């Protein structure tokens, strides 16, 4: 290659470098503008929330001494206040916010807000794929430990995988909540409880009592992974249809339980779910009995019994509540038609 050609190539690279510098300056300027706009919007939302809370408090006081006409006006304003609260929630999904206690402990005070819809949906899809792949891996792992690899070390690997899986789920769900996903209630909390349960199983030393419960736990794990796979397969299809119709939020996720939006077309999942819930109760009862066994000296047995009982109560009562509310709602609709 001649010197003249090298010189021409260098000049071309140098020109692209100067253009890059100018583009980067514009980028930094726009980034500063974006940060200022984010701060302004966040402060305005906080101010609006406080003003609406104060106004709602004053309206409640006025409602006590108002006549029927004024009461209607007050209720109309209160309805609009609630609508604005939902709008604020959607606004905050695109604004940086302080992490909750759990994310602060795990990640520190790092901004995890994704600014574009594309980034949010990509992260949600990645979360769903992670759940699906890990469910299949855990199903295969439980089957292998139950029927092929009857070794303590493989049990430890399986239990460690469970701990890591549930820990990762809680972190990813917290990030999704920060980005506007409406995951709430027990279906978030039960992943924390499952993390704790898996951790206790991991620390349970091998012995007579452990071997008495081992196969029952692995059978339960196989069934639970199968049901989770079934739920993912049908819930994802149902959510896709509801999102297309505009009836569900784009960041709604598949869950390990039952929610009201699943009623149309997914009620066949209820027997599988209730059977799994009562299996958790059966595990709790079995462990309480093992805790009184003459060879039982491990604290893990009683702790696991209490944790399985908490899981049963949370899952069963939450599912029952959703079913009851749906029946009441349907009953009310039938009453209006009559």
C-alpha cells in the first residue's frame, strides 16, 4: 500500500472522527435536556399527587355536610382524581424512581427504568423466556434426581438451582414493577417465600428424615414444574389475545397462580392449581409429623413445614378470592339482566 493511499485513508478516518465528536456533543446536550425534563416531570407528578391527596381529604370532609346535588359533584371529582392517579402511574413508568428496599439491597441505588416501550417489551419477553427455559430445566432436573441420580450431590445442585431461579425471578420482577408492570399481591410475595423454602432445603443435611421426605419433595417439584409449563403455554396465548384487544397492559406477565383475566378460557387450569395447593398442605402436614420423629434433630424440618403451610394458605386463599369475586361479579351481571 502506497503512502499516498494511507494518507487519504487517514484523512477519511480523521474526518469521521471529527463528525463523531460533534455527534457526541449533541448527544450529551440532549442527554442533559432529557435528565432535566425527567426531574421536572418527577417533581410535577409528586406535587400533583400531594395536591390531589389534600383535595380528596377536603372533599371527604365536605361530603359529610353536603346535600344530594353537592354529593354527586363531589363523587364526580373523586372519580376524576382516581383516573388521574392511573395516568400518573403510567407516567412514572417512564421516569426514574427510587428503587425499593429489595433492589437497593441487591443492586444499590441504580436507575433501572427503561425509557422506551421497545426496551420494556424486550425485557419482559426475556423474563418470560427465562421462566419457560428454567421451568423445563427444573422439570428435567427433578425427574433425573427422582428416577436416575439418587445422590446427595445432585439433590444439592437441584436445590441450589431452585434458590438461584427464585432469587433471579424476584430481582427481574422488581425491575419490571419499576417499569410499570402491574405485578402485585401474593403472586410477587410467594416467590420470596419460595426462595426461602429452597434455601432451607439446600441446607438440610442428609439423614434418615431427609430421605423420608426426599422423594415426596421431588414428586411435588415435578408436578409443580409441569403445571407451571402448562400455565405459561396457555396464559401467554390468552395474554396475547387480550393485549391485541386492548384489555390488558402490554407489561402484564404470566403468573404461577390464577387471576381474574384468566377466567375466560383458562378455568380448566383451576383443578391443577387446587391440587398443587393441597399438595403443599400435604407436604406441610408430612413435615410436621416428621418433626416429631425420634430421629429428627434438624431445625429445617419444622421450618419447611411452616413455609409450606404459608405457601398453601397464600396460594389457596388468593385463588379462592379471585374465584369468589368472579362469581359475585357474574351473579351481579345476571341480576341486572333479570
